[in-house]
């Protein structure tokens, strides 16, 4: 596993001489690339010598704010040697177990963005319920931003306020966004002081001919970057030609009617 060989921990005695249960995951956060085969480490010590039963459980905790429930990935029963694995994790999750040293690592294959969450390692031993019986860590599945989508909101007409939006459908850690623009001569544009660029939304105020140009948005995280562009052409306010013609024809007919009526009198 990445970053594992740099530290050597010796467990001489794990079943005796310990005041209480102690379950430990060394790091609070582990980062791996999508589709990696990984291992989340977990060690435990107990004050009970040769316990008749040990239950080791790894759980995928529900995302904060979601309606989903925690999922027990697997449960291992010692000394029976039986391991129950959740159907959604069969063939992908297993336990790297060494009872002598108190090691119960979770192995996960082909991780995806669905694995971007907290995981909990818990150990139950009858007669040893004090101390720390569980520990948590967060798995960050790293994915470069997908090509963002650039869109225009509003009418690009003189004097109007418009917004350009940019968003990648995926990316972990969440990407940051930055807009830049070039004018019709392909020279860098100096943004208007009122222009704001926040969270992928570029807000442009009182646009005019000077606002026209090519706008490029870059979506970036620690893995990679991707970009999209949008050509903005600001035009004079549009006129409904048909309505204008109808008004002119109506006015003409009204004047003509008045003249004809006056002649008849």
C-alpha cells in the first residue's frame, strides 16, 4: 500500500498488559486515485487474553446530509474464521487479518467516487467494552475534473447584465474554476472592476462591444485540469421588426384616414 513501508510497528503483546480495548487507524485521511486497489489499515489491542470471540467489522458510513444508511461492508468472526461480505462489495472487499499482531486491514479493489466517504473499523470482544472500540478514516478518491461545460445566461445586448457559467460534472477533490478572456484581436482583456468570478460563475455588468471576445474557463484540482471556451458577441438591443412595421403601417393608415375624411367634409 502507498506510504506503508516507511513505518515499522512491532506488536510484541496484544492480548495482555493493556488497560482496555484500543482500535486505531493511523491516518485520518487516505488519498488514492480512482480504480486503484487499496488497503485501509486498522490495528487493535485488548486486555482480554485468548478471547473466545472476536468480531471485526468494517463499515462505509453514510454521507453527511444524505438519506442513505451506513453499510456494513464485512464482518469477520474469530475463531470461526467466517467472514460475511455485503452483496454490493462481494469480489471487491476483503480483510487482511493477522490476529497475532492485531491487524485487520480493509482491502478494496477498483475504488470509485462512490467510495469517497468515511470508513469505520470496529472490534468487539466480550468482556472488553471499555476504551476505544472503533476508529474512523476518510477515503478521498482522486479524479481529475471532467471537461467543463461553458454556458451563457442572459441576453448579450448593450447595457445588460449577463453571466457565464462553467461546471465539471465530476472531479475529486472538487475543482476550482477560473475565467480568462481575450478580445476580438486575441489580446488579454482587462476585466471591468465590477466583474466577479466566483465558483465558476463569471458575472458581467453593463456589457457592451468591449465585452465581446473569447472566454476560457479552466477547471482544476490537484490531479489535472480541463477547460472550455465560449465566444461572446455583444449586440445592440434587438428590435421586433414585425411589431415596428405594424405600428408604422397603423400610424400611416390612421393619418391617411384622417386626410381622406377631411377631404370628404
